[in-house]
C-alpha cells in the first residue's frame, strides 16, 4: 500500500488560481491526498471555504498564505502555515499587502496605456474578482480583450521583468513578513528557493527566524530539491513541498504531482510554537 502524500502549495481564485476552493478539494480527493494547504497570495480569504470542503472529504487542511516580501531589493515569497485565520493583525496586514497588489495593477495598466494598449484597470478587476489581483489577471485581461493571443504572450511581450509594461510591486521587509506569520501562530517557509537566485541571503533569513525551505516544487529538478534539503539540514530548518498548482490553465492541473510524504507534515507540526498566552 502506497504511503499517503500531501500538497502544501495550492492556489484558488481568491488570488491568481482558477479553481474554487471546492474544486481544489475535489482534485485533492481524486489524487488521494491525505492533506493540503491553501497558500493564496497575500490573503487567507479562501481558507474557511477550503477547510469546510476538505472536512467533507476527510482531507486534513492546513490554513496558509504566500506573502510577497522584499529582501535587499529582491522579491521573495514566504509561505505561512498553520495560521490562525481569525488573527486580527494578520487580517489587517494582509489587507495592506492586497492594496500593494491593486496599486501595481494600476501601474501595469498605465504602462500598457502608454504603449497604446487601451486596457482599463476595471477590466482587470472585473476579471480577477478577488482582493489579491496580480500580473496573471492582467495577462488574462489582455487575452480576453484581444490584445494578446495567450497568457504566455502577454507575459513575454509586456509583463515579465524587463518587458515594456513591467512595474515592480512595493513589498514589506522580509523580517516583518516572518514576524507576522509567527505572531499568527504559524511557520514561515521560503517558497521555491530555486527560482529566487538569492541563496546567499538565506543565512539572513535564518537569523530573522525563517522556519523552513520549500525543497520539493514543480520547477525544482531532483538535484535542486536535494541541494535545498541539504541546506535545510545544515541550518536546522524544516523541509516542505508542493505543486504550486494554480488550476487547469495550462492543461492537467498540477495538484499532487510533486510527491511529498505525509511525514513531512508531522515534522512541521513538531515545530509549531506553543501559544504564548
């Protein structure tokens, strides 16, 4: 009998995914996953719905988020796990993160307008229908309104770093992000470190209280996953993993395709800090 697997990096339409929370739970059930976590960008808004859907399917649910932070001028994503979704400060601060995203969408649309692309910011927000809009929503709006033939084209022509419509996002300092996760009872994990190209800054993250590294990821080859597992062991960090599934936008959904054993989740639970009050 195969050992149970988990997926700790998933998105819904509460950020830049395409699935509803219920569709995520259904896909997790079909993949026979024992546990999943919702890590929508800069929001915890979908956690209650997915928790309910998972409970109905006997799937363990870990409330989470994926916060955008800045470390020495580099954008980095921090995964937060086991969060108290009723934590007032977490709710207040993620609302500020969401405003940064909204401001960026306005900036991207302004840049597109300068290039002669007559897209309106409301076209993006109407499509996004969430509090944490991002570049994928701008890309989808460009396709929907006939300015690009595909999301990939929208990114390559306009939205990737260095492209004509690129606008950077204002993010909070990584130390604030780690502390925000901790005060909400959670664990702070560096998302997909192999994509960040900032390995030299990991010691600074560790000093700031980083709890773990996402070693298994859809875009981490085996050699990369091995390197970060060794790094995690060296710094005394937990290891996590997930598919980073955003839905079925590019064919078969990725959920459950990164094989993360359930024992990883058990080790994470042992690292959750005890309540301070």
